[in-house]
């Protein structure tokens, strides 16, 4: 990312002490993941490059400067969603400076973010999920492991990172629960289906024969060749391959199973708050994206339950 008119003699940097304290703040107090932390610090790097061209100290930044900075990012082709995330990082930094007494006023206070349209995620039907699982070749060495992976993804609505980090010590299969470590190291208990439990037990009978690397013994899903935990890329490859074998022409990733899990629960009548807890969403607004139920079903629900509908008793549900 480059900006014009850089003046090396007046190079403005954010004090290393401030950066170190801010990084610790994000890690310890905000419990941000490594990826989010890196993104926030990278946002500050871009801001510094912009301020360098303007010969402005970060403490002297105004809302006009920040709006101009946003304009530069837009000109460089950044998406609305990426811009919104960048602004979130800048707000976090300046609020931190305010709390630390480095500033008397937050320049991001009145900064407005871009309008972001709600994206309706791709969802698989129950039949499509069954087709993908049935298409797994159990005669192959990795067949049962991959079958257990798809069942757990769908049964528990896990993020792919949560699946890869799932530990044997976090399984309470006799009670029908698993403990999941989500974003920000936050833990939650998630119910697991009988079918997923059965597929896991079949996988465990094969897993005992794998020479697992020392230190990786507690991971549920491991590689046959390396004896180490599966990576997110590997799980992505498994899902894409099974979709092709099942003849499904949708844009599918491991996250599609999470979307399908939430959507099917909602369509089945589950409470939105309960779905939020199972998905590990911090805000209910994130969960509300799954309220894209078929409009015909919504119409039938309204006609059936509304007190002004005289003919609701004749409606068939």
C-alpha cells in the first residue's frame, strides 16, 4: 500500500511503547485471536503510511483526516466489509489511547462506517448433506475420519478452526455434549447428535492405529501421514471434494455446514437465542442473518397466528 509525497525526514511513527501496550490490551483484555490482532496492527501500519504523507502526528488526527484516509482505501479498491473492519480497528486504537490518557478526545467518535448489505450465506438441504456423507468411500483409509468430520460439522455447527482444535478431553459423549473453544478463547458447551457420536466412535477405533506425533495425542482429527492435527485447508479440501462427488454445484466450504446447521435449527422452530449460544456469537445481530426462512412459510405462520385472521383454523400447517 503506497501513498504519494512521503517525507522520510519527518517520518511519523506510533511510539513503540504505545504499540506494545495496545497489543497486550488486545490480547489480554479483548482476547482477540492471532489473526484479528495481526489485522488490527496492520491497520495502524496503513494509517502511519497515510500520516507520513501528510506529515501529521497520530495524536493530532481529526475526523477529516480519517475520512480522507477512508477515501484513499476506497480508491485502492477495498471492499465495504474490509473498510468496516479497518475502521473498527482504528476505533479500538483511539479508544485505547483515550483510556490511557494519551488523548483528550476520540477522533473516531463521529466517524461513520460504510453501509454493508446483508449477505445470505449458501445453505445445504438435509438431502444434500446426506448425499455428501453417503458419497464418502469408506474403503479408503481416511473414509471414516472424513465421515465423522462432516457429521460433527453439521451436528454441532462448528467453525473449521474449532473442528481442527477439537480435543478428546473436551468430548463428553455419554452426556451428549462437547466443549468448544471459540473466538477469543471463549468456551461453550454444544450438544452433539447420536449419529455424530456413532461416527466418532467408529473413527476412534481406527485412530488408535495411527502413529501420532508427541504432543498431538489429544486432538480428535489427525492426519494419517503426519500424525498431526488437520489444517483448515485440508478440511476445506475434504468438503469441496465430497460436494463434487455428490454432484452439488453450490459454492461450498466447511462454513456452509455451520450455516446449514443454524438455518435448519431455525426452520425447525429453535429459539434464536439458543442458536446464538450454540454458534458462539457474541451478538444476536450476527445470528439474525439466519432468519432468511422461506417467505411462504413466514406467510403461513402469520396467517395462522394473527388474531385478525378469522380463517386460521382452516389453515393446514
